[in-house]
C-alpha cells in the first residue's frame, strides 16, 4: 500500500496510507448495490403497487423523462450527499474504511466534494470508468481526475491506531474550557494540530507554532489571543478543549 505525504498548511508532511484501487472499486460496488436496491424499491412501489405504467403512456416524452429523473434523483446525488454528510465517506467507503481528505490535511469542503462529483462524469461514467482507473494508476497519490482537480486524495483508515487515539489528552474533572469554538474542528484537524505542535515543541520551531496558531485562529474566527496566553499555551488549550467538549478524555 503506497503512502501519501500530505503537506499541511504548516509545511509539515504527514504520511497516510493511500486507499488501494481494489478498496476503491469495492466501495464503489457497494454503493452501486445500494443505489440499485433503491431503484428496485422505487420500481416496485410506483410500477407494481401504484401501477404507474398506464399513466405514463398518456404523457409526452418530456413529461415522462421529468418523472423518471425525479424518481432517480437520489441515485444521482447519492455520492455528493453522503460524502458531504459523512465527512468524506459514502456507505461503501465507510464499510471498506477509506475516506476522502484534502491534500493539505484538513477536512474537505462541500465545494471539494462537488468538484469530485462533477468529474465522476468523466472518471467513472465515460468509457466504463477507464479514465478514472488509468488516472489512479498513473497518478502519484492514486488520484482520479476529480481528486486532482479538487486537491483531494482517498486514504485508508485501516491503521492499527485509530485517529482518536492520537488526540486524547488527560482532562481533570475541574477543567474549565476556554474555547467552545473548537467543536467546529474534526478529529483529523486536531490530530494534525497535535502532531505538528508536539513536533515543533521537540525541535523548538517557533515558526511552526506561529503558523499553527494563525491557522487555528483563522479556522475558529478568533481575532486575538486572551491576555496572558502564549501561542504555545493557546495550542495546548485548544487540544484540551476539544477533548473536553467531545468527551474524549482519558
């Protein structure tokens, strides 16, 4: 399994295992089965129970096409909706344990998922998926064209160490959190913050600390640090506050 060196906004490379082509195809097949099951249910309801056929025969072709598009619309937007709601995963991806992430290490946005979804027309549905398959084979990070355009990659979550294990902090019972805004972050964001912070503390890299602080302030929309709180203490507080609000204490 190849490695993806994701360059974070703090100019630090973090290695992830890229999802194999086999895993991505398996996830696609699972999602395809789910969509096929939905279509079968819709067919049974509208054409067997409600006997829609005679009604359709009285309509013009445009009206029939509109009805069919309406009935199959959830299938068309399935990938976009599930990846947006499930933070980079469809049902198939979750079962196979792979996930879409940004190359900069942070959570992909709706615009990124939308770009990947639009390019499925080229990657997946043109030439029976040959374009996407070739792109994944020849690209550095097993990316299809949609990933390259959106700046995303698909990683494997099959590591023996769960992401949550790397962000845990000891929180005392009387701990008082300072930044409730941390709930806007994800486990992946906090893991990256913690890994970069610990690495910077070991090497004494003040530049990384400053860049990390600036990125956190931008993400959480904080104008300035509270009085008496240094950049190092600020980052450590952010990590603990996230554990406090998400209940991931040990």
